[in-house]
C-alpha cells in the first residue's frame, strides 16, 4: 500500500489520481473513473468529483493508495 500525503483537508478523486502519479492528465483520470476502474474504500466510484480525505483508500490498476 502506498501512503500519499495531501496538503488540504479534502481532494477530488480525479485530482488525487494526478497528485499520486497514477495518471499524467486529468482527462485520463476522468476516463478511468467514468469506466468504473477506480475504487474508493473498496467500492467502485464513478464520480470524478468525489471528495476524499485522510484515511480514505483508493484502488487503481492493482495498486492501493492510502491518504494520510
């Protein structure tokens, strides 16, 4: 599990995927999220604006990221 520190109280899912380096562009993040390829706290998430905060986990392409 990769631990990723954010500098704000919340971050949107698409922004988080860019922040942690899982995707290089926001358009990529949008496509993967829309296609149901991202899980938040173990559940498929299709809203790119989903707000994440400390303690949340994101699963994408067989990697798990924990927000700290």
